[in-house]
């Protein structure tokens, strides 16, 4: 499997409470597209991502 390292990223992380059960992340990752299969940028969006050890 091939991979490409992101060179930057920006977005919003929503954490509600001190020990949340879930988080939401909305952003974009930017890559140095040196291979033809690597996009210049890629959205990263997730809602209600479970937090290991959360809900404490």
C-alpha cells in the first residue's frame, strides 16, 4: 500500500464537555502531489466519531 504525507491541514474540531463521548472534525488536508494518484487537497469530514475512554 502506498501513502502520502500531508504537508498542511486546517479545519474545525468540535469537542463538547470535558470527557466527550464523540467529537466532530471538518477540515481539509493538503498534499505535495508528487505522485499522479495524490490529490492536491482532500476533505476530512466526520461527525460523532466515538472517543476511546470518553463519556467519563
